[in-house]
């Protein structure tokens, strides 16, 4: 193939995760031309875990526990970096009336600069309109009670910002105030982290 400019190449109107882009690595140091797949390029700024189709059986104890299966419950986050995060949990449970709390466990030397998120929660069965929605604002990784006491299924929607100080791992967790019967995190419950910039980033893009 004769040498051509990138601008002279035929335009590709749709892409798949395995497609490859040219990229220049270490521009400020020793620049090297490399390649990167579409999947790596776009997933490099986001991490996500989704409960698989078989659901995820939760423990019946009252200690903090992972909100996701062992194959997708530990997120490695970079130091001096800010992340937006959001998610949706749908938990079925019965038996003892209890509250549910959210927490985030740090390991691998991880420390945070700050964390702030809001969560909306409702004790209601699927495909049913509930009368009461609770809202919580939290600025801590420690367990925070999200919903009012109840035995009914629980829906939680949450979003916020996490500014990492030292990099390491973050594990999303939940905790029950009393032992429910056969609690389950239902399939397609998820959490997503999206990298924003440094841990002091206040403006991204063309904003003045």
C-alpha cells in the first residue's frame, strides 16, 4: 500500500471493540507510535461491574459485605485522580425487617481526598409504585444507612464523586442492620466509575 495521509484514508462509519487506532505514547518524554483498540481506548477511563444473569446471593449476616460477585467486586483506582461514580442496586429480601447501608472498602494502600454522593432508596417490589422515597447525602466511605426499615425489596440509585489521594483498590459494599432471609442482588444491578482528571480537577474541557 502506498503511503497516504490519514486524512486521505477511507472513512469508517461504524466501529467494533477490536478495531485499532494509532496513538502516540509519552508525548512529553520519549514519543513512540503505538496502537490501541477501541475497547481499551474508551474503557481506559471507565470501570464497570454488572451483576450477571444468575443474580448474586448475598450473605445473611450483619457485617459489611461485597455488593458484587468476587469476579467483579474490586476496582483498582489511580492515585491523585477524580472519578464520577453511579449505580443501581435492586435487592430482594424477606424475613427480619432491616435497613440497608452502603460502604466502600479501601485496600492496597488506597486513601481518598474526599467523597460525596447522594442515594435515592425505596422499599418496594418491582413493577409497583411505592409511596415513600428516601434520600441520603453521604461524604464518607464508611457504612451509611440508605433506606427506612422494611422487609420489602429494595431499590437504590446513587451517584457522586470520589477523589483518590493514594491509588489502590475500592470495593463497593452493603450492610444490613438485621439478618434478612435469602437476600439477593438482582441481575443487572451495577456500579460504574468514570475517570475525570486529577484529584483537584475543577474544570474539564473548554470552560471559562
